[in-house]
C-alpha cells in the first residue's frame, strides 16, 4: 500500500486535546442546528476524522489510560477512577514495561506537559503543569478548565521557541453537574424555561430514572445546558490554538483531538450519565488527527476503530517508538489508501461485562445481566440488560433492537471471538469466580 511518510524531522509541536464526557451527537458536525463546536469542527476538517471510535470503558480513568498507553484495561490494569496509593505521581500506575505516550515522547526528545483537570494520576511521572480538579468539588469545573487554559498560555510564553513540545490538555467541563454557561445557553435555548429541571443536578435528574415526567421542553432545556458547557470548552480550545498561532507554532502542529467517553443524556433510557452504560452514546466517539504535510485534510473514516488504534496511529504519525506490550495497531496505511479499517474492537464495564464491535455489529456478553453497581447509584444498576445482546449499529444507533434471537449465527460467531480474546489474558478480574470467564469456559 502507498503509505504517508514520517516527517524527516519530528514535528516541533505535538498537542493532544481531550475533553471529558462529550456525547458526539452534540458536536457541530452531527448537531448543525446548534453551533456547539466551531473550533473543534475546524480542527477536524484540517485532518482525518474518525466518526466511530470505540472507547473501552465509559469511565475516565480506564478510558484515558487506554489513550495514554494504547492498551486495553486488561493490560494497563486501571479499571476505576481511584488513584493509586502513590499519589505524588512519581510512579506510573501501569506495568513497568508499558510506556505511555508521554514517556515515548520524552525519549524522542520532547518536553512533555500534562495539563489535566480529571484523574490526573493517569498521567504518570510527567511534568504536571496543572491539575486543579478534585472530586470533592473544591474547585468548580469551569474554574478548573480556565486554570488549565491560562497555565498553558503562561507555559507556552516561557518556552524556548526552538524547544520541541508534546503537550496533553484534558478538559472536564461537559461532565456533570450540568450547569449553564452564558452566553451560549441563551443561543441554544432562547425561550424561557420554567420546568422542574431548571437546575439539573444529579439528585434532580435521578427523579427521571425513578419515573418522573420528562417532557420535550425539559429535554430541550437540559440538553441546552449541557451543550453550553461543550461550547465553553470549545472557547478554551480556541484560546489555545490562537496562542500557538501567535507563537509561530501552529502551522505544523500535529494534533490529536479525542474524548474519553460520551454521555447517555437519557436518549436510550432515562439514564443521563456514563458509568452504567456500555452503549454507543457513551462508548462511541468521534476523534480526529491533524498532521499538516502528512495527513490530507478532509478525509472521513466511518468504520469502527478502537481507541487504542487511534493512539498507535498518532504515535506512528509523530514518529514515536511503538515497541512494548500495547495492543493498538496503526491504521496509517488505511488512511493513506482511504480504506475502512476492519479490526475488531473490545469494550467492558468493569470485569463482569464485555463486548466486541466488528463490521458494524456489536455483541455484548453480560452473564449477570447488569446486576452490578455503577456510577451515580449506591445499589444495583437500575438499567440492567440481557445476558447476550447483538445490535446492528448502522441501522440501530441507539441499540434498541436486540438481534440475538434473530441472527444467532452472527451472535455465536462474535461470542466465540470475544471469548477467545477474554481467555487469552489474565483479565485482571476475579480469577475462577469471574462470571465472564466462567461463561466463556463452558
């Protein structure tokens, strides 16, 4: 295959921009009636856009760890948002033989910055320029994200113009609690709202899960609040791009635009969030790579691609060494040939639920049918599924029609592929008591 060439010299500026908890249906490319992401839309148009990226877990810690390492949770071992005992970031929370993108970039001569507002321990031992967020809500999300932006500007201003830079900035603001950001809320919802969800906190929206009415007017308001947070984050990214332009770095900056996971927003059930979900509103994302001179602008791939392959492709384009036990595989040659990738992708919810996506179909194996705890709920998962589920993602994007009984041959084939993958690793689960492994071994 004809293949793009790695630049003769590494790109002087490499930037990873990631955002927490963005339902991709709220991006401008998929929600044209609301101008939610003008900066992100422009970035995606300047490179190759991957419309269907499978993230391995609807939780920030595991999902971002997979982006950082190019490995699935079974390999990088992070399955929660809990920081390890070593909280001073001097030890990476990964196996010693699994280098992160930061370590690969540092070995290639880059100055590395980690400027994150969520689960900062995932970064490992790199230069933390900012990490203001805490789960105790001591710093508001909008203030934290503004802090990140200002820190990036100050750090960039002090950087030697000739110094190669690898920076990763992760914003959290679209995450709950949903809070309107002005002036953008009024652009998305110009009418006065006087319903029950004026302040859509977790406790208030829990009433919807318990059967309270949720009208079209309520939905428009809550979604406009959420969209205003995305729009505010887009402004922060515009500020960063403008700073790189002013510093003379932007023209050849290589950018990875990524999201850790999505948000259900009560579009499939009455569930708004992400920790309970293994469906495409949460684990399906849109990502992009901008690489002037290496990747042609405007290409769109809509085949399903695991996020670990995005990490591998990005490393390939930048020219970083990709040796080690990572699982992601570069699809740069497919990008060059405008070919859709065909490799399967895998996902999980903890160690009790897992699935596979391949060829536009998704198979989910959940031996205990969702009988587990998940984020925002102290007791059992209020949204249990079935033990085996099969969906045609192209025709059923909300995954409402389980085809397990209608297409048993496909289901059995995908189940076998998934079980082979599960049994090929230690799975870091509950050993012989793990319900997934027990069901696959039968």
